[in-house]
């Protein structure tokens, strides 16, 4: 389990993170999203023990994030992950396996299986001669070399082709099903929406909204209804032989039905459309830190 309480990071007079609080249960995928400069990466680095917080606490499995014992249980993938370019993927992963005291036969099996799943064929090519996408695959494999219980992934699909991106998303879901706890950040909100159980939205260093996707949608999104009629009604557009009208409430749906019947037609279909996570995010971000709400968490 991951537990973050009142986390704060200052750089002189600049406050990069202010009062971040959240917890992540075992087997849960927890998303952290926000615009550039919102404090996401700073928060993840404090969680991974790479930055010392100015105030507050971050614990992983009951261990302080800055301890060596915690790092043994953590796999961290930063957004930018420079590699040792004179090494090959195998020598690089073996180096980190040795740092984590992973037995040689276990490390050998694990690194080859992971690289195979990531479809990285050139295991003996120097990292400096590899593309950004290939290097990213090696960095992902590195995050798993110690078989950690907790994973912190900052933009894991950065630089990857669509096929490998899909694998990373599916593989991350499988890791969660196996009981691993994952904190996941990405600018591609479709990935976040498809994989995360709960999400925290950051803006200007603060968590301004937090909850599961349904709760966030209900609080900050909207529901749209597409009403299809056999005759033209006000604000309708022709579509596939019928007429489609978009409205924002069930009362408006009934008004459209009445208008169609008055014109000698009828409603043939009603489709519901919920706000996407991107729309929710934009609504929250535009509101700034005003009226911060944590939904569905009993006042936590």
C-alpha cells in the first residue's frame, strides 16, 4: 500500500507541491494527471525517494520513501530515463539485477522474458545505437528486474510505437491483477482512463480533484443525450436517414419527443454520452484550485 500525507516541496520561494494527500491500495492503479508544471513529476519523485520532501510523508508498504528497504520493493520509471549508452540491454539489466541482489539465474530468466514481451530483439546492441522507443523498452524492463510490489510509472509509453504502447497498458493491467500497486502518470488521458481505478488531478502544485472515474465524471462532467427522430425538429441535424438532436437533460429529451410527435414523427433511438476524462480534466483545470473536492473518499 502507498500512503502520502500532506506532501510539500519547496524550491526557495517556489512551492512545487502543496499538501498532496492520497493512498493507493494493493492491486490498484492510481493515476496522477495535470497540465505541465502541475507538480506531478515532483510528487512521483518524492514518492520514489529521489527527492526529499520539505514537509509531509510518503510511505510504501509502511516504509518511508527515502529508505533503502523501500527501494527494494519499488520499480520506478521516470519520464526521462538516460541509460548507460556503452552497455547492451543485457549487461545493463544485469548491472541493476546485481544492485538489487537478484540471483543470477532468476535475473537471466526475468530479463529475457521481459525483453521478449516488449519485442526488443537486439539484446546485444549498444544502447547508444538504439532508438528512443527501444531504449524505453529497456527502461521498462529495468523497473521490473527486482520484481517489485510497487510501481511508479511516469509516462511509461513515452517514445513507444502503438503496438508496444498497447502491450505496456495491457501488461500494467496484468501486474495490477497480480497484486502489484501502481501509480501511473501520462499525458495521454485515454491511457489513464483505460487503466486507472482512481485518479488525482493536480493543478498549480495541488491535488484539486480525486476519485474514481465515475465519481469524477458525475462531479465535474456532464451527460449528453443524442435523440434520433424520423422527422426534423428544432436544432436537429440529418444523420443516417434520420435526424439527430443533442440535448443535456431528460426533460429536453421529452421535449424533443413531443416536438417529433407533433410533426407526425417519432423517436427511434436515444443514446447517452458521458464526458471523457479529458473533458473532466479540462473542466477541473480551468477551475484552478477553487472549490477543491475529493469525491467518494469519506472526507479523506
